[in-house]
C-alpha cells in the first residue's frame, strides 16, 4: 500500500464533553420500537448472564466464566447501529456480544455447559465461541489477541471491498498490550475500517485502570497514529448508539480506524471466582442505582408513554428465552468422545 | 411456588463452603441482585446475590455453619407467578420450553453420557505425488519459492504476502523478488516491525476468508508471534467445533545461518510440530520447496513452512510443469540402501547424502529419507525403511531434547521395535545456545562425521562412539 504522506488533520481525541456533542448531533430520541428493542436486547443479556452465574453456582458451568452484567449498553448500542455483515471480535467476556450479534441463546448456553449442542460442540467453552454466520469471530482468551485479529478482519473487508466494518472490543487492561499499538499503527497506516471499542469497565481483573494505565485518557491512545477517539458514557445506550453512528460512518467512508472509549462498569467479579475485594460495595451499588443502563432506559420508555404492562410482558418473554436456553443447555448430551480427535485439521481437503 | 436457594459453587474447584453470614432474614422481600449471604470458600469470602425474586420464607442453614455441600438447599423463597420460569429447577418443570432452542441446535433429549471408546486420531488422506520424468529446469530454492507464491497468487485472488521488507526491498533474502511489481502493493505488503501484530492480523484475514502468506524475516522472530500461531491459528478450528479454520502460511528461513549466534540460529521444527492443529513443512530441494509451498498455500490449515537461508542459493532440477505440487505429509527416499536408514530434513538432507556417499566407500549401504513434512510425520515411509535396514539414525539441526528425532525414535518403538537390530541413534545440534565463534559454531552444528560415527555405532562397526 502506498505510504501515507499527508493525513487529513485528525480530530483530537475528545474529552468526555464530546459525548454531549455526539448526542446533540443525533439528539432525537429514536422511535419507541427502537427503544423497546434496545431494552429487550439488554434485558436478554442481563437475564442470560444471571442465569449463567446461577448455573455456575450449580456446577453446570465450569472453568472461567466472565459475566457482562452492567456493560450491556455498550454492545447492544453499537450492534444496533451496525450493518448486516459488519464483523465483531472480542475477548473472553463474550456472552453479551454473541447475543447482540444474533447468536442463539440456547447455543451459547449449551456451550457454557459444555454440551454437544453448543456453538463449538462443547469444545470451546465460555471464552471460545464463534459464528461465521453471524460474523462473530470469537471469543479470545489471550488478553488483546483479538485486537490485531479485528484489524485483519477489517483488512479483509477492505481487500474484498465489501464496505463492512469490524468492531474489535477490548478492555481497559488489554489496552496496555504491545500488540494493540502495533495494530493501531497498521490500521492507521492502511486506513483499515475497524472500530477499537475500549470497554473501560474501570478494572482489569483486580487492577483499577489508574493503577495500570499511564498517560492520557484511553480514547486518546491512538493520537500518535492520528486515530480519532471519543469518550462515551457506556452506561447510556443512546449515547453509545450516537457515538457508534459517527465511528461507523468514519470507517465506512474510508477514513480509517476509530477509537471509542466506553466508560462502563461490571457489577460482578472479573470472573465467577473473583471476590472483588478491590472495590467497595458502595461503589458497585452507586453504579447500579444511579447508572444502570437498563433502569435508565426503562425510565425513558415509561416517560415516552410505553405502558408498564408491555414492559412486564417483554420481561416475561426474555425469561422464557433464557429458560428455554437453559433447558436446552442442560438436556443436550455431552460431546461424543470421538470429538476429542476431530477438528484438529481440516481433513481430506 | 417456592424457590429453593442452594449453596452455590463459587470457584472451579469448590465442593463445600462455610456460610459465614446471612444478609437477609425471614420475611424479607428480595429482588434480583440483592445480597443474600456471605460464603467462605477455600480461597476467599464472597457475597452471594439473589437471582430470583420473592419473600424469604425459610432460612435452613444457620450462620457460621461449616462444610455445607455445594447444591444443598440453604433457604426458600416464595415466588409469585411472574417468577415461576426463573427458578433454578424451572428446567425440570417446564417440559416444552426446549422448543425455544434454535432448530439448528435441537438435539434429541438424552441424558448426558460419555460413549465408551475414545477414537484414535483421524489419519489424514494424503494425495499421491506425481512421478515426474518429464523435462526439468535448473533453479535455486529461492527462485522455486518465489515461483510457487507467484503461481498461487495468479491463480487465487485471495492470496497475499505480508511481512517485513517483502515488497519494496524485494525480500530480506530476496525470496519475494519481483512480486510487488507483478501484484502491486495491495497484495505484497510491507509491515512495520510488528510480528505479533501482523501474525495476528494474518490470522484475522484468514478468518475473513483470505489466504495470507505471512513471512517472518527469520523464524527466530516468530517467537514474538508464537501466541497467535498456536493460540489463534492452530486452535481455532477445534475451539469453534470445526466451523472456522485458519488457512494461513507462516514462512521464512529457519535454523542456523552462519555466525549469527544464539538469538538468530534456532530450529523451530520441534516447537511447532509439538502442537496439534498445525502442519509443519521443511523442504530441502528446490522441487520440493516449490511443490510443497504451493500445497501449503492451498491447504485449509495453518502451515508452518520452514526454509533455510543457506539453502536459498543452491540449485536443483525442478519439473517443468505449470502446476507442480508435492503433497504435505509425505517423506521421500532420496537414496536407497539396505544397511541403515538415515532420516533428515532441510539442510541436513545434504549432509546425510554426503554421509551416505562416504559410507558406501566403506561398504555400508545407507538409505536416506528426506522427511519434507515434520507434521503430519510420514511414519509409514520410515517404518518401511527400518523394516528393511533394521538400523536407524535420525538427524536434525535442532536441540536434542524433545526434538524431532526423539519423536521418530518413539514412533519406531511403537510401530516396529522388533525390526530394530540396535538402538536408534540421533545426531542433532548440541544442547547449547548457538555460539558465535566460528570453531564453536561448527562444533555446535551436526556434521557429516558425526553421522558416520552414529551409523558405525548403530551398525556395530569400528569407529562407533
Ligand atoms: C496475555 C494475557 N495475560 C494475562 C491474562 C490473564 N487475564 C485475563 S483477563 C485479564 C484482565 C483484562 O482486563 P481488561 O482488558 O480490562 O478486560 P475486562 O476483563 O475488564 O473485560 C487478565 C490479566 C491473559 N488472559 N492473557
Ligand atoms: Mg476492564
């Protein structure tokens, strides 16, 4: 690819106020049915994750299990403005992303329980699931490995000229890995259509972001490469949507990568076996009480005149989906032992 | 309907715990997310949140109770109708709920069970190699590799080459010479010095249905990227339940060059061959280099293609054929013999042939096998030879411990121990980081003389160590 000579003056990575800009750019509240579907999608993730936590407690799910509770607005908001064919890649904290990509709750839950009916036939588990059909490319257990992979998917989008964008989700801890900067450089150098979505949930395991990350706000980590960045209230699904539209439009029009720093919060421990003693219960409670993405949207829906009974009905439907997924995940058989030696190489190619 | 609250498992290894404190009491109304109790596991004290909603009707285990088994009922809630589908054992109550499962994932109701007999690994079908007696062209290994890439790029739009100095500079060792001119910078791409990044990017591009050829300037630098090679490329097919493979070639010079010392002289054959999910190829001749690289590019799996800098300039006859391929997984008998089998790959094939020539002078008939592919290893060709010669000497440039030779020796014990007239011998690189000094480097690398000694020993001849 031709070496970059002059890059158009990039917007400076913007401080949190920029979020307000993003909002005012597209300030109109979306139609009620859009709001309702955002509510539904977030609630599905919440209930799914609660159930996963419960199944873990019952010993039906083993190993590592990283719940997404609290962060629902990020993936739901962004995927709601993505286009069919845009690809997604993320870390091990991936259940919400899979549901938001349209993967079946039953297949995801059955993978969590390690059963034949799971998306990876029970061989991948919580951290490793994929769906080519839904353009979901994992589920990666190595911190930050998904970042260059996302750029590679974007490279393929550009190469094929299909007009699609990749969303590569990473954590506030992952953002310190060297390969992230190798990727930023290449993505900017080659104008790859990739959005680096930094889900800043304030902690990488037990280390708070200010104990791990030096320097500027994370949204500014692309500055040296000329990658524009924006900080977004990741607990506000509408703010996430508005920011997503800007970033997607930037990538789709050929201007290269974009960084979205989503300020968010996870309510549960890092994984199921994390007692989360590095933060106070008050901190968690205040996030929950004052910033919960689902409660906030629910209030808005009620303000917009949606009737409470309709929301209850939706709640009921979501519970049914989760119950159905759970039944499936508990009744699907264990994978056949023959599977031990399958899928190692593509055979008879 | 009553909801049972059970003692939860809070870590992968927890079987029981202590209920240190109740945070609710009888009669309390509970919402999902409320704290119920503090539970002490073997590792930590954790707070347990409610999933279900309702009123606490019974507390069955007193505060301070030890050794409560995971799964035992510790409290009961009264549920209202709304919560009935959300109980822990809703699964059992709700027989038609499985209709929620997506059709594609529907599985007949069956108790989880483990079938009795684990299968053996599937033995891959290997295509037959073309027996070529047509015209040939003399060319170097370097040209053969370049031609292989150019031909595949002409044939398949999805193939691209990426690496450090592969484009403008024409390749650090000139292997990609001329490719930029023919295929443009869309398909021949210079990267920053960013191995981990571009190896991962290559994996992503392969997931995105392209056919990347990722060049490492030398394989020593692949250690920067080994996480993506093993964790991202090799394992994804398995982890995705067969949905998503990773058709990618990682190629570049491997092993010792000359006087580049410890950090730049290492053979990675056994490193990568150790890992299921990868194919590992390491050719010697130009004809094999060309044919195997073409096969590697077409292979739907990740292939590690180990070249050798010292070999790049050596010339061989290459079939004058417009689509010369050599199947991966097939060794080649490069010299027939009856008294001893010598296995080798890459640069060691030349040394093994030299040794065979010297042995012939001494009246020992050596059969030399060029492994060509390290994984999947062509055990059949090796065992057929050992059944005939009854003696085996394995050679490689890499370290001895857990090396390719160790694996061959083991395979021979498993497959034809009874045919061996003497223990297997190996000639390998020494078990030391590569020294810089010329004399020491020579000592560190396996030499023809050592092969002769090993053969003598295996055949109980004089001069054997
Ligand atoms: C290369 C690597 N180092 C360490 C780990 C162990 N580990 C798993 S998650 C994690 C913290 C990551 O935090 P962050 O990126 O903020 O993501 P979050 O878990 O908050 O979603 C660590 C250290 C790993 N998986 N991979
Ligand atoms: Mg984090």
